C-alpha cells in the first residue's frame, strides 16, 4: 500500500510540474515585444519613454535598436525586423516608403531638432562661436557622410560658404580641422564628452542628462542653423501595428512632448 501511495504521489507531482510548465509557457506566449529602430540622437528619449509605455501596457517589452538613421534603413532593407522606425531624417523614411516597406499613412511628425556646437565642459580650445571652428589646431569630430547630422552640417556649411560673414576661408578651415568621422552622432558626442576632441556639431538633444556636466552647448546663429524634422512610421511587416501606433501616440502626447522638451527637442510644426 505504501508503494502505491508513493507511486500516486510521484504521478501527482509530475502532473503538477506539467501544469506549472504549461502556465509558464502560456505566460511567455502572452508576452509581446515591440521592436523599435531609432536614431542614436533619440537615446535619451526612448530611454525615458519605454518604461512609461511598458507600465501602461503590461506584458509588453519594448526593444530598441539605436544607430544612425542610414544604418537602420539599410538593416531594414536587408531584412531586419522592426515594428516602428524613428529616423532623424524624413529622407530615410521616404526611402522605405518608396520600397513599400513603411506605411505612409502612419507617418507622423512629432518633433524638431537643431544643430548645436558642443565642447568639453572645460572648453580647452576656448570655443565661443561658430567662427572659432576654423581656428588652426582645433580638433573637430564629425560624422560619416550618410549620417543625417553630417548632412545637416553640410547644409550649414553651404550657408556659411555663401555668406559674407564666413565664406570659403571659414569652410576650408573647418574641413582641415576635422580629425575624426564617427558612424553615428552618439559616438561623436561621446568623443567630446571624453575630451578626445575640442568640438563637434551634433543636435541639441545629444547632450543627454548623463552628459550635461561633461559638455557645454554653444549656439549656432539661426541664419546658419538647420532644423531637422523627426517622424515616426510603422513598418509594413509589423506584427504589432496597434502597439506601434500607440507608441507614436505617446510621442505626440503631452507626456511625450514633456520628455522631448527635457532633451531640447521642439514641437513639430
């Protein structure tokens, strides 16, 4: 009889483990992932918004791939899965729309950003304005040609080239001072924060909370600055379109705008 009870106990224990295993599997199955490909300049934004989104959506995990917009666009075209694309340039979104890889109707403007001169907190090269970037010996970090902030910088240089205030001498001096080209704006910002270079041109938003005491922002005159428009769009292959749209709604909400403002973004026009 004792043997029979022992056998029965083992069977019940096995059944209990089986049921518990099934419950865990079900829980894992119910968990959803929202995959976002976001420009590196949005690092602080998504870092603050993701916990808010997950709290409002129990069982949802937000996963973010951060890199230059051009790199992210290439990854998507090469088959990388994403639900939502947050580039720093409308051109990258337009390219995917042309390939029918993004839903044009979902594309939403939610913020703008401006270029900024950034220097280490101790400002070793004594940079006080745009003109100083052409001073001999100044070490400048830039970005590779396909990175949006580099394209905006080139537009700024074109304005300077055609102005009486700066002209060709300034542009030539600036180019001669570039000692490094990074593959995304976050890497360029890090070099400034670490004091490896004297100055860089990034977005206002790249001076995140953790870098605020390491970097000083110097204004670029409005007549030479470039305004970048940030858009969000759902990718055609997304299996979580509803969640992706709700994330866009968060970006556009008062709550989202407050976070964007903390990182020096301006509202979309």
